[in-house]
C-alpha cells in the first residue's frame, strides 16, 4: 500500500510577491506595500492506494500530521488492510518525520507491519503523488476561488471517491 499526505490551500502560494499601491501612487516607492497571495488556510489530506483498492481520504481537521495523528490513521485503516492481505503486505510511506516517530515505529513493530525502505523525499517512487496532482486539478476546477475550507474538503472527498487509482 502506497500512502501519502498532501496540503490543499484555499489560495495557493505561487511564490510570487505582489506589489500593491494606492491609486495615484504607482511611481512612489514609499507608498508600495508587499502582499502575499497565500491566504485563507489549508487542509491536509492523507490517503492510501493499493492494487485495485484505495482508502478513503482522511482530512486532518486542524494542523498538520504528527506522529500520534499518523499512528491513529494507521490503526483503523492500514491495520485492517494488512490483516486482509496477510504476510505479503508492505506499507510504503515517505520518510517524513511524523512517519518515523518512536510512537509510529513501536506501533508498526507491535502489529508486524513491514515498511518499504526508501530514501527520504523521492516522490517519483510513490505513485500516489500523481493522484494528488489529478485530485488538485479536479478540485480546483469545481469552483474559483473557494470561500471556506468546507468547500475544498467536500470536493476533495467527492473527487477522491471518483478516482480510479489504476487509471481504468
């Protein structure tokens, strides 16, 4: 099973700095102020894919992924999938700090869940990265721009259910 998280923002940060000036003060540098486009918050989503199967998308209601939050996702979702597949089950997550916390390592050992050993931050080795891109485009095309975090959260869950991870 390949798993990963991704952040979805109300207004993505494209790393450009916009310069705003008051009307009639265009050429007066002392009147120019910086304005960063990233506003309104974001949501963090986690999901997993496997041959012929994908988990539901899990939305982190507040904040980012921590080792405790990650372990809490693994318990009901990954543990059941691992039990269904049997001893050949292997979990692939990246080497993000929350995934390698002592609490997660202890949990994985206690449930005998085997993880694929991968170098840190090699997104091209995890096929779920392609799904995040597809999902982001699908969610973005539904409305522009969303006003609240509920809108992209609902769209994210609906579009995820429509995805076929095998492309067929």
